[in-house]
């Protein structure tokens, strides 16, 4: 998604960390119109996601650029693990993306991903509290 988002989270706690890959490579992630995140651990075709979102199309976040319309994922294409996809209204299928559009999508992704990320130090703290 251009320069608005990063695909890596760094663990700076110093405790056996390094960098963690995000998104998790074992899932395909779909961000819906409301910013809600859905993860698919099993192979799934775009048509299955679109069947419950009939007025939308899917776009891979890596293929979205300022000044270009968002490219649609074909309905019969399998979503790839380790990729982030956005549901985009069909009405925007021919409209070039603005920087503001991309930043709004990045913000949705950040919010959705942020509520689902648990850093290693948080896991450790949670285990101690329980």
C-alpha cells in the first residue's frame, strides 16, 4: 500500500525478540468496509468472501497505488497467505486512489490489526496474571 503502512513489527523489548513477521504468514487477512479483520488459515477463494459482500470487490494491499484504480482480485482466485486484502465498494472500482484513500485504508488496517496483535511481552504478562 505504498508508503502508508509497514509489514513488519519490531520487538524492541530485548528479550529474545528481533522482528516478527506481520501479517502472520499462515493466514490471509481481509479488512472489511468497517475496518473489521477476518483471518483465513485455510485456502479460500475470493468468491467465498465476496458472496457475503455482494457490493464489493477484493484488492490486495500490495497492488494499491496513488493515482491508479484498485485492481480487483478475480473471483476464482485463491487468497494468498501472508497477504492483506481490502474489501472495496464496487462503486470505487474505476476511481483512481488518492493519498487520502490509501491513508484511510492504512488506518483501518492498523486499527484492525492492532486489536488482533499480541506482542510476546503481552503474552508473558497475560500468563503471569492468569
